C-alpha cells in the first residue's frame, strides 16, 4: 500500500520536475543564475505583475505540524514583502531567504528522520531553490529591485504552491504512514 502511494506520488514529483523546463521558468533561471548578465531592467523577464500570494488558511495544510508552521510563515513573509516599498524590499528578501533556508533544512531533517524514500528528489529540488536564492541575493546587492519583486510576488508563490502540493504533501503523508 505504501508502495502504491509512493509510485503515484513519484509520478507527480517527476511531473513537477519536468515543469522546470517551461520557457518562462528557464528564462528566469538564465537571468538569476548567469553572473554575466548585467542588471538592466530591460533584461528582467516579462512576467505577469499580478500578485499571486495565497492568504494562509487550513486548506493549505499538509498535515504535519512542523511543515505547516513553516508554510504559514512562508505565506506571511511573502505577503509582507509584496507590500514593501522599494527601500524596504532588500531587507524583506534577506529575511525571507533566511526563513526559506531554515524551512528547507527542517523538512530535510524530517525526511532523514523518517526515511522518506524519494528524499534525493526532494532535496535536489531544495538545492535548486538554494541556488536561486543565491542568484537573487546578488541581484538585490546590485540594486535590481524589479527582479527581486517579481521573484517574491510571482516566482516563489507559484513554486511554493506546486512544491507544497507535491513533494511536501508526499513527505507529510509518508511521515504519517510511519506513525509521525
Ligand atoms: Fe515546504
Ligand atoms: Fe520541500
């Protein structure tokens, strides 16, 4: 039964990983991670500017107290960052990046503690996000506020919902199946 559950989830997880190949996402990665691209606003990828940050509600829970507490904080920090002035945005990004690094590390501790079988796939995705945070931090330091704002109001919210619904939900379900 656990095997059936994992097989189903693994397909979902692999589907999510494939989504990284989407053109818009690829463009973002190129800009965020390529150190040779100058910080000019005309090189910021075209993205919708409509904020898509969800308000926290129990419907967002995955059923693990540690993960849900982190996800609530993620949503709250994103909502605060979306309202920040340009002057305050760098500090909001720094606080968010620190939170997300701690959040990812706590999930990885749980995965190791409960022997979550697809741990390498989940950690691989976390490592991709860590790299993204490093790239964005450099853009903040260079004063590219448009890119940082787009990252916090569009890229992260979309990623967060997808990641929560697949890898984090699968991890929480596995922990429950192990009595955690
Ligand atoms: Fe998470
Ligand atoms: Fe995760």
